[in-house]
C-alpha cells in the first residue's frame, strides 16, 4: 500500500500488528512445547489465548474503520521468531533453554509494546479515540505478559547448570 498520510500510516501499522499477532499465535505453541518450567508453560499458554484475542481486536478496529487487516507480513516479528527458534535448535540444558525462551518472549513483548504505543498515539492524533482505547488495552496486556515473564525469570528457574 502507498503511504501518504498519517491515516495511511496508521492503517499500515494495524496491518503490521495483525501480522505480528498472527505469526505469534503460530510460534507460541512451539515455545510452550519446548519449555520445561511449568510456570513458564502456563504463562505462555495464557498469553497464547490473549494473543488470539488481540488479533481479533485488530480485526474489529479495522472493521470499524472499513479497512482490511490482511496483506502485509511483519518482518520484525518474523525475525524475532526466527532468532528465538534458532536457539531452540541447540541442545541446551532445560533450565538454560527456558531462560532462552523467556528472553525470546520478552523481546517479542517489547517489540509489540513499542508498536502498540506508537499506533495508539497515532490513533489519538487522528481523533480515532475508540481505536486508541482498544490499542491501549492490548498495550496493557503486553506489559502484563512481560512482567509475568520477568517474575518467572527472577523466581522459578533454578540454574543448576550454572552452579553445578
Ligand atoms: Fe500481542
Ligand atoms: Zn512489523
Ligand atoms: Fe504479546
């Protein structure tokens, strides 16, 4: 699509976010399978269902504006997922692999937080306040997912491999 106005840019951002969420709904099940720590598995599972809701949220924001969310591939999310899955190909001890999964997941959450914060601000500037409110909901959920991962990284994972 040709981008000329802030509104065009905002439309592009919604498509980019839709693609990001769509890719993440496919990547998270693999991360859940690869994780060992139960708390980590359940945090990722929770975020998988939240991610599905977020994808639908972008569809309804787009619908309200008479736009389609499809047709663009978010290369940023593709790269983050690719890096995260590359490290899982290595034969890491379970606790180190869990730490790598947390790191990959937190990169994803921060990328999403940056993108949602920008899109929300652009919606506000365009006077699209309902869209801005909806995007803020997702931004809050991404922040919550990030904090849950930090708690797990700090508390639950016991690095026997590092001390032993
Ligand atoms: Fe998300
Ligand atoms: Zn992107
Ligand atoms: Fe997320």
